[in-house]
């Protein structure tokens, strides 16, 4: 009975059974064979394209690095560190301040390290208290010299007292000296190279003009020049 039923069923639907089997087989073939292979091919193609782009970028980067003037870059780094060192350069800043003060016609009474520090923008700072004596008319020149010095210095406060003659003053300056720690992360191999802009070049040229700090001159022998030529000896 079952056999006859099957034969009858086949006879009635034989025109549909074979196309159905073929369609079902095609679906299985597409789902479990063609689609995975196609997806893998597309993925591999994208990976190969990414690797090719990365290789081209690295080749371009190597070419750009080879084209840099190492001596010029070293000078630019040196200029930058003179202006904004990576750590507290207390010894250097003492010498620079003494030079600027003596050059402006003042004498140094005392230089001491302050207790406070802080942040200025993205940089750190520490305070110095500088006590000086000199001619009143030379004080604006001193301020200009400090502002134009290659080292980044902020004048936080000024306290001035005049002497009996009125021509000489005692002044106490609170200076904020800036420094900035070197970055700990310089990027990966495929990071783009930083570019030095025109404004950066102009700033570096300006730093180069005032980067040479001469030795402290001998203190002139005059009524406005008092104290030791080097208070740190």
C-alpha cells in the first residue's frame, strides 16, 4: 500500500520534485559554499588593499624621513629645549637671569626659588624671586630684556621701592619659569609625520636670534652697581 502511494505521488508530482531538489541543492550550495568563499575573497581583498596602502604610506614616510636635514632638525630641537626645556633647569635659568639683569644695568641682591608652581596652558612652571638694585630709568629696559629672552618667563608680580635719591630703586620680581615634560608617546609607525608650519618656522627663527646667551659681563663700577657679580659663587 505504501509503495503504491509513493508511486502515485511521484507520478502526480514528478514535474515538480526534480526542480525542487535542484533548487534546494542550489540553496545549500550557496549558503554553505559559495557565500563563505565569496565573503572570504572580499575580506582577503580588503586586507590586501589595506596592507598595500600601509606599505605605500610607510615607503612615503621613509622617503620623507630620509629627506630631512638631521643637523637642521637637531638645531630646531635644541632651540625648542632652550626656550621650553623638558625639566626644571634651575642652574641655567640663574645664569640667564643674572646675564639679563647685569646687561640692563642692575645688580643682583638675591635669587631664590619660590614655593609655588603650577600649570600655564599645557606647560608646568615654578617660581623664582629675584631681588635687584639699579637705576630707575633702566627698569623698563630690564623688563623688555626679560620678555625678549630666549627662555619662556612670565613676570607674575613686581614690588618696587625707591631710595632717598629717587633715581635708584630696589625691586623684587616674582617670575614664573616654564618647562614642559617630553611626550611619552610619539605615535606608531603608521602615524603621519608632524609638519612644521610657516608660523613654527618664524617662531624658531625668532628663537634663534636670541638663543645665544653670552657669558655674564663684569659688573660695572658705578653708584647703581652694588653687590657681588655672581651671588651663586
